[in-house]
């Protein structure tokens, strides 16, 4: 490996590390913290609905997307890559959209930076009557002809009672070079 390749790899690892660090900073407030009370009367917080096990699992096992821009629409997007992307081969990215508010309509758009080709979905996806605290799953099928860092972007628009709100999330993908075919050993006794 030459020096510029090592430097490029170090930059890629730094970018990915920063993205993961940003994702780790987004944590939900501690629900077990006591609610402050005034005087002698205790306030009883309304009972929260039990969390959907699929949502809990997605938050536990999937990487959080990095929010793009300053919008704060009530939605979270998580990503999972079941197999390492390899240049020249199709791969999948599993996406979980987690709306945090009731929405009449939810629009999901998938986009990519240069070098990443999205095969599916082939257009925007729409879900109607989406509940807060639920999970909308999509599978993105993509490919990259060459190795390198690619960025997958998912933009979610919620049609809320107060109007439409959008938020975009980025997810870095490191596409590896295909493995070189092993050299064939010479056959003994062949002339």
C-alpha cells in the first residue's frame, strides 16, 4: 500500500468515526428520571404506551443516520448493512424510519452521492396514517462500480396537523474493492 492510499483510508475512517460519534450523541432523555413536584401535591405522569419491540430492536441494533441540515421534524432514521458492500456487486441497506408524531402521510425519498446507484426503491415511497412510535421498514438495493466512500441519503416528509415538515439523514457506506483472484499454482509435471 502506498502512502497516499493509507492517508485516504485514514480520512475515510475519520469521517466514519465522526458520523458514528454524532449518531451516538443523539440519545433519548432518561425516562426513569424523577419528575419534579411542587408543594405537597405529587403530579402523576400519564402512563406511556409500551414501546413496540420492533422499534426497540431497531434502536438497539441499527446505526442512527446523521441529520443533514437544521430541521427538526419529529422522525428518526436508522440504517443497517447486512453484508459489506463490494464494488461491482449489488448490496442492500436496510432502513428503519421511526416517526415520533402522528402523520396523515409520510413520504420517504432515497438519494445517493456520485458513484452510488440506487436500483430500489425506484421512486418516492408513501405511507398513510402513520402512528407515532411505529416503524416503517424499507430495503434499499444499490451498487457502486468503484470502491470508496459513498453517502446514502434518506429524506422523510411528514404531513402533520401543523403542516409538512421534512428531515434528511445521511449514512456513509464504505465500498470495498473486490478481492483479487488467487494466482494459480503451476501444475507439477506439466511441460
